[in-house]
């Protein structure tokens, strides 16, 4: 049987998926459950995906939550000495993410600006997902940061936590990602961020560590399939699941609390070259800070 991506879609999506099939391997999600995550539908992702996922799985959309990306920092299974070092302000951010507002700036490596523009042109603008401006933003630009939970209607259990980040002025979706933790085949517990794409998803798995100054680093660098890293996962026209591991792409995010300020630095690398650096200023919302 010839393995072919779903033909009834945009050509650029089909070509990308066919590349994943040729480069990757078939996976059984029942045994590789650390990769288990929802796939996007054809067409626009953005906020549409949230409503579609809730409808498909009979879940309730819960907005205006005060919760966090993690129910508790203990979900990361950090070593006891790491947990003792970790800044309490960093812990509070991950446990109460919805109560914080973000500022955003970005600096590109000039060699990769053209690549970023091409991605935006072919994919991001159309599907409203994974959009990054290709101009440098030297000053903080306020972005909307909303945590949305999809909840089981009977048990009230949170099934999915979605972090939706958009530019306030243009309404462009930076990320619409599902956040959770997973346990890799090695036993290491990592943060998993899943970004739905047409007929599949991009999954970034990042291993946590704490430095001597109490900062939390999430690092996607790995060496092989089953390690932390970047994965494309999709279903072909016969509903067979495929995944490929992109070792050349690495994401490293560090969140600090220093000089009474909470901020984060995120660096993306491709082929060992830094593509861009994103900086986030992180502040409690007025309602929380005045409580």
C-alpha cells in the first residue's frame, strides 16, 4: 500500500504532510501515548479549533479561568533539591498563568527572516496558527494571553488546557496550543505543547531543569525519536498515524525572577543557528495584584 497524505487539501499542506510520511515512521499511539494529542481539522485553526474540539469530544468550554498551565508544579516531578531552589514567583506563574499579563519582543537573525516570511505566507496567515512577525520588536508589545479549559460535562475534570496568545492590535494568533505534561519512554517527565495543524499537529516536548538562581529552563534538545524535541504528527488518507522527529529544530525557554521582575527568554535554533529570540515581560493583572 502506498502511503499518501489526504489529497483534498491545500497543496502546501499536502506537500508538508507527504514529507513527514517519507521522512518519518508509522506510530501506534496506543503504545506511544506520550505523543497522544488532538489533530487539527482542514482549514483555519486559531480559535475555531477550540470550539471544534469541544464539540467533537462533548466537552464544555470554560473561559475566564484563574488557573495555570500546570495544576501544581509537582506535575513536573522535579528533584527535591530543584524544587527547593525554584523561585516561588515562577511556581505561581505556572500554577496561576491566567492571572498574568504578557509583554512580547522579538529579535530575528537576519539570515532567517526570509524563512519566517515564507512560513507566514504559506501557512500561518491562512490557518491562524504559529504566527511570528518578521520585523524586530524592540519594545514590549502587549499580547492577549488567555487560558481556556475544556472540561468533561459530567465529572467536571479538565481534559485540555489551551493557551491562546494573540496580538491585541492585529488579533493575529501567535499560538493556540494545548499544554500538558507527558512521560517519555526514558521515564523523564516533560512539558508538552501541542499546536494543532491541518490533519495533524506540531508537538514540542521540553525537559525541565532548575538552575542555582531559581530559574526554570524548558529545553527541547534531544538526539533521537522518544527524546525531548520537536515532532510533526499526522494522519494520512487511510487514517494511519505518522510522526517524524526534527532534531535540527530546538527550543529553549528560561523563566527568571530577578530584581523583583518576572520575565522569560525563548531562543529557537535551527541547524545549530539561532533563528530568533523572544523576550516576555510577565506581570500580575491589576485585579490579582490589588487583592
